[in-house]
C-alpha cells in the first residue's frame, strides 16, 4: 500500500519525460497524440499522482469546448494501477476537482483494460473482469454498457489480436485458416512492393483511403490529419502503400484476368493498398486501411498485413493488434466482413471494459445530452434521406 503525497498538473515537458515509462503505455496517452488532437480542436491537460519517491500514474486529458463549458476525455487512460483502489479513489477525487476548476462538465474514460477474452469465433474464454467496473461505479462513474458495434465518440470496445510472442512466421501460418493461407500464397506470387509513405506518395495514399471510405460509406480523415500523424507521432507510426510492379506483372502474368486493366495504368508502380500502423509498449496496432476495390484480386491487403506482422515480430513485440471489430459475430451483420478477414489470421477476440462517464456538472451535462441526442437524430434523418 502506497502513501500518496500529491495530485498535480504537469507541464508538457514533464509528461513527455515519463509517458513511456508507464506500465501499459499506449500512444493515446502521449504528448504526440495531444499535438495531433490539437489540430482538430482539442485542448490538452496533463496530470499525475506522486508519492515521496516516484510517479504512481499519469493521464492526458483532452478537452473540447461546448458553449461555455468543456467536455473532458482521457483516451485509453488514465495510466495507473486499477487494482489499487485507494490510488484509484484518490486520483479520481482530485481529477474531478481539477476538471471542475477548468470549467469541465463531464469526464469520459475508456481504459485499455480487458473485460473478457474470446476465442476466434467470439466464444467467451475464462472469467469476465467485473471488479474494476464495480470499483469505477462506486467512484461515481456511469458505465456506458457492454456495447456492440462501432462508435464515433470513443475508441473501439472489441478488437482482434494475434499473439506473436516467441513465434516464427511459419508457426503463425499453421494457425491461419485455409482461405488466409491461400491468400498468402497468392499475394506473394504477384510482384507486389511495400513502400513507406512520404511527401512524394502522400497523394496516392490519400486517394486509396478516400476510395475506401466512399465505397464503405464512412467518413475519411483529411490529408492534414494523416500528415499530422506522421509529423507528431514520428517513429511510433508507420504508413505504407502496397504497389504492383507493372513491368514485372506484364511480363509474367499475360493470362491474368486483370492484365488489360493494368496495361492501361500510367504509373510504373500501381498503388493498390494502404495502411496506418501505430506502436504501443507491447504491440503494433493496425489503425486505418484501404484498398482499391478493382484490384482486390491481387490480395495486396494480405501482403500488407503479413509484412507488418513480420515487422512486429522483428521488434520482438508480443502482440499484433488488427484493431477494432464490431463484436457482432452473426454472419449477416453489417461489419462481419471486417471480422472475417481478421479472423483468418488466427488469434482471438478481445473485449475491453468500455466507456465510463463521470459527471462534474449535472445540470449542464443533462442539457448537453439532450442537445447531442437531438443532433444525432437529425444527422440520422439526413443520412437516411441521402441514402
């Protein structure tokens, strides 16, 4: 049991010195991520808890102004020992006072804490983690529930993860399903080249992402957003494009069904697939991706995943995280294809504890919830009409 001395606000420089020393560090809880979010209208604050000898936990708080108040959000944090209830209680008592002093009306958190592990088919494995949920509720938090599907309010609650610890790529191949192994063989048959994104090919990268967003009827981020990821996250982010070597393809695959289509391409290297990957302390995360639908035949999206898995293994990371899935495992669900693609690689489903809200100003929070519900309703009606 630790003797807690203080809760205090940190400068950007102080936070940066200790952010990667935290247990279960993740890129969402960094000054770099705060800088990315600043470009999209979010303010940032840094806080920490200390005893006489050391730092016991930290948190990056993002804040967005709503009229004359602020909504606070701690993405994938705070970073502290959730099993230490006295520490947890101390932190959130003083955090609430801190947020109130900054004009905040609510605090949202969605910690990287496992709720339940599942096998690749979505079946539960082991016991569920209800203890921390109960503890957060006892501190005044409202749990947003065991949601299924995607949300634009916070991070995904369900993910698909591949354990690569102490494994060779041949070990992983044995755990892939038949379709994935077939795609592996096919994508390495074609003359595909994986290149990192830079100033020379950023437009090609953005066009792939835009095409995919339009095809899947979802929002794509701006060119500036992607450039800011590269600028601020530095070595913690990798952006790649998978190209088809046109000359080699035309020489070797004269009978291929896309031969005439590729023949029309002007570029020496034809861009097909793109992706964004981010590093945490224990994993490489697949964050965003896209593929030209007319060139799905080349299985370039598989080549990209295989190459990035190899990169994570080379760094001796224990996990490769394919990123969010909906948590709906019915084959007729809207996003089943995303899950089916990731499931092919082996691995298993991970379910996190989800979102929690701590109300600081009850009156303004009620007003905000009413206005937000109205806004979402209007947005749905407009989308329905457009569709």
